[in-house]
């Protein structure tokens, strides 16, 4: 079977094994992968080289899958990707067939021929009618990437003499909290020690979107964007709504912060001349849980902040500076409005906004509370099964009460899991890996007539964050400003050279998700194999000559 047909068949087989995050399908999907891998003669001869590991502290008991093909030497290239996919709910009437590409394709075409209205839908119809795209939930994100890795692994295993080793690692939960990759990253280092391996490169196989001709999607990424969920716990001065000038409405302060944060260039990472993705609000609400005519005293908002060069302390420092100016301007606005109404002594008159970080607030709460650590942990235990941002809001509120402070104020911190940005460093071992990578891609592209562009940053959040280089000071800063203990980074990153080389397609996470077959099945597996082979050859031990 040709490489392209093999990669497409594997993709379709894995898509049919629905593995929506946090469902039984995700928990069972490793069995599908094991069945695929056990067909290979190599793993029939070496069953101990194929195994799963239960993810530590995972409430669902999910597993990562490991498949090691050994050759001569210690050098080992890691091929990795996630196997979970997002919900099929947005397929609407086609949801029943969302994980069956063959059955889904004609249904989507029939639907679009009658109902397509937008440019995106007309583009999808043309794509699907062309035969060059395979639809289905996870076909693009990211089972075609896994298929490319599996084909490269199979081809490597078929070689009678192998230089180095390939390790395929499929992980769970990338779409929610990356339990799989966070467990796999330190395990790779432990595995290397146990088996006396070196790890010169990790190839992440995640997908890229491209609404053009593929020139943007056919790319190798030398790094990945990081993610911080910056939160603001906003405190006003509550009052009877009939005496509104006697208070400072937390909703007004939060709204002004939302306006200041949304798409703000000052809060956008522009390191190295690359303009990153600006911040955008993911949550805004007051924290009043009942109705009466008292104005809300507290509010909460969260902004998604992506980074490629700024460290976490710089990000929070920038948000803090903008928040301070914004709240000062907000109080000035309230004073002007009160004076226009003939009031010279409103709550806003003489008020000075306080802007703290979570670390600042925690220190003040610890100074005020006689049994701080035990009481804080006990309160956290009462919160039950809440998502990280909701838990963060509750914990910050407890800290505020414990510290005994008064508004108007805002407390800035991090409300969810931090995904660090990573990149190949232009020095040391990374520089060598980069040189080998470029040469291998140039040779492979010339052989197959494909073009692959080099990009500095994979802009989608990815598991690359956990395999690259970590900064101990940055991790410590994030943890100190993250009130939810479970969202704190418990270990440094793997610190390995890591790139992304994956498929491309369109509309991932949407009902028209589809992968471009000629590149993703016909070219990508060969590129992955070529890069792995070149890296292993570059790290092969010198052979004695006669």
C-alpha cells in the first residue's frame, strides 16, 4: 500500500474511534492505537516495546500510548500528538456521522449544495467535491497528524538496519487541560535515563489551518505560542441603588477594564518584531448571586493572553499598569458625572484605586489570618468540581476577605493552566538541531516537489509547551499568582528541542473540519520520516573504518 493510502486509511480508522475529550471514547482510544500498532511485525516480535501509562492524578484514568522502535545507538527522535478531539455537537443533523468520513462526505455535500450561503461554506463545498479533502471530527485535529507519525514509525521499523530509535507517544486531553502531555514530558526524561537514550528532537504533529492554497499550512514551526489566562478580581463599593452616588459599581469598573484589555496593542506580545495575537476577554461577570437593589460589590473577568517572547511577569506587569490607569480614569469619570449632577462628595471623590497581584494579596492575607495556610486549603477543599477560572474567582474572594482590604480595587493573577511558549534556541544543541532540520526538509521537499515554509511560532495553543525549554523563575512567578493549586505547574518542562510538523486543512473544531489529503497523506509522512532519519544520522556514533 502506498504511503498516501496507508496514512488515509489510518486516519479514517482513528476518526471512526470517537475520542471526544472527557468521554469514555477518549478513555478507550488507546486500545484502538494498541490494536493498530500490534499489527506491525516489529511489535509482534518486541511486545515489550509497546505500552500504555495511566496519567498520574487524572480523574478519568486516561492513558498515554508509547511505541518504541529501536535501532543502533542511543539517539531517539520522539513523534508525538494528542488523540482527543472536540465535541461533535456542532455537526447538528450530521452528528451521527461526524466520526465516519465515508458516510459524512456525501451528506455534507448534499447539505452544502442546498444550504451554503457564506464564503466559508461555498469553499467547503468546492473542497469536498474536489476529492482532495477528508471530512470528519478529528480528521484534521489531529488524527491525520498521528497517522503521519504512525506511517513514519512503520517505515522505520521495516528497515533491516536502523540508525537510532523512534519513539511514538500519543497523549490525551490536549483540548482541555493537557493532562497527557504534562505527564509525558517528565516521563520522557525518566525513560531516557532508564533506557540510556538521548532525545535530540521532539516532533509534534499538530494541525494548521489554511484557507488558501496551502502555502501557509505547509509549514514547520520552530516554537509555539504560550497562553496565560489573566484574571481581574474587581472590588467596588456597594450601595442601595437609590443612593447610587454613595457607591462605586463593580460592574462599571470591570467594564472599563474589559474595554482596556480587549485587543490592546500595549498588551500584545511584539517581541522580536513579531506581532502576536492580542488579548481577548473570555469571561466577564459580577459575583452577586442573588437579586436585590444593592449594587454589585465584586466582579470578575478573564482575558486570554498569548505570548511568544514575554515572560509571565512582564505580561502581568503590563496588565497591572493598564489596570491602574484604567481604574484611575474610571473614578475620574464617576467624579465628573457626580459633579454634573451637583454632587461634590460622591464615593468616587477622594477614592484611590488599589491594584494588587494575587501574590501581593496572598502575602497580606497570610499576615492578617492567624492560621492562613490551613484555612485557605480547607476552603479550597469545599469548592467541589468547579473549572479553574470559577475556582480562582472564589479563592481570590476568600483571600480578599482574609486580607481585610477595601475597594475600589482590582486583583490581577492567572486563573487557569499556564501554557509556556517554547522555541528552538539559536545556540547550543538547538542550533545543531535547527541546521539538521533545515537540510533534511530541503532535501525531502526537493525529492517530492513540495514546499514547506519555516515559521517561528505555532500560534495555536499546543502540547509543544510541555516538551520545550522551561524557565524556573517564570514557573515560580506563575505559581505564586495562580490561586488554584491544581492549575500550578508542578514540574519544569522537558527542556527538549521541539518543532511542529503537521497536516493542514480547514475549519478545525467546526462541522466542516477537513484535512487536505495530497499533502497530509502523500507528503507529510515522508517529511516526518526524513527529518527523523536526518537527526538520528547526525547523532549516530562514529563508526570505525578499516
